[in-house]
C-alpha cells in the first residue's frame, strides 16, 4: 500500500465551479499536510499547508485535514481557467525528513 | 532572492553516458532535497542534505547515483552509466530547519536517455 493515495483524475469543471481534491494516507505519524500546484513541465509550487487537524483558508483555497479518517482535502472556490494544473498533496511527520507525495490530480477549468 | 534554480533545464544523453545536474537552493535554506518525477506520478524522494551532510537516501538511489553538497550551498546530482529508465524530471527543493515543511521547488531538469 502506498503511503499517500490520490485520485489522478482527470477532473474537468466549468469556470466558477467549486473543486474538491482529496488524498488519503496510511501513516498516522504525518503531521504536516501540504498542497502543491504544478503546471506542465514546471516544478511544483507550494500553495498552502496545515499542521495536524483542522481547516486553513487562503483566498479561494481551503485546506482541510481529518486525522481520524486520514483524509485531507483542498477546496477551490470560484475556479478559474488559470487554476488548470496538476495538484499534488504531500505529507511529513514531526521527526521525519522525507516528504511523501500523492500522484497528483489533473484539473482543467473550462471557460 | 530568485528562488531555487537548476541547471541544465533539459539534458539529452545516450545510454551509458554520465550526467551531472546542479541545484542552487534559496540562500538562507540549509535543507536541500532531490526528487525524481515521472509522467503521471508525484515526486519521489531521492536524497536529503542538511547543510553539507547527506542525511537520508532512498532505496531508489542506486549506486549509479551520487549527490554532493560541498560547503552546504549548491548541490550536484550525478548519474553514471545512464539507462533509459533514468529518463525523468529531476527536481531539487530547499527549506529551512525552522520551517521544514515549507519546501520550495526548482523548475527541474528534464533528462532524456536515448
């Protein structure tokens, strides 16, 4: 079983829709949960991160962590064509140094 | 600061040749990571440096791969006797010890082995 599971999609939504992206994980030691955005042939760009459980909001983006279910989500409100990219979740524990990434979900926002 | 930079951006090489990639991290970051990413997959951890010390290596890092970070600044990743399976994007990232989870990536080096 992989440490982090992420549905690869692809996901296609109309402009203005709310997008929900999710990851599940198996290692209960993970404490930091990150979301990255990656455009084609570019390096990943850190969007936001959450420590332990709870929600965090940054503009149109909201990250949620449910440690009891080992499930994390990223919501994008009022999606824009410029949001079209691959979204990667990543995790790390308090003491570890190795980041574990999901496979990424490909998102297309149609104008 | 201009962020993490990597050189070259693209490399095409013939099977059996050696290649070396360079990464310049964000200047105040003491942690540096190398990853490999293939199409449709997330980045896979290869190795990690804190300052000049290489502290972790993945099982993916065969003995044909070697990484260095002299003086704790830039890092190099060398692949000897390249194989077609080495074709991938090689990503470098850096972070500081104080906020280790804020990891910033470079643009990557795309390697094609023919």
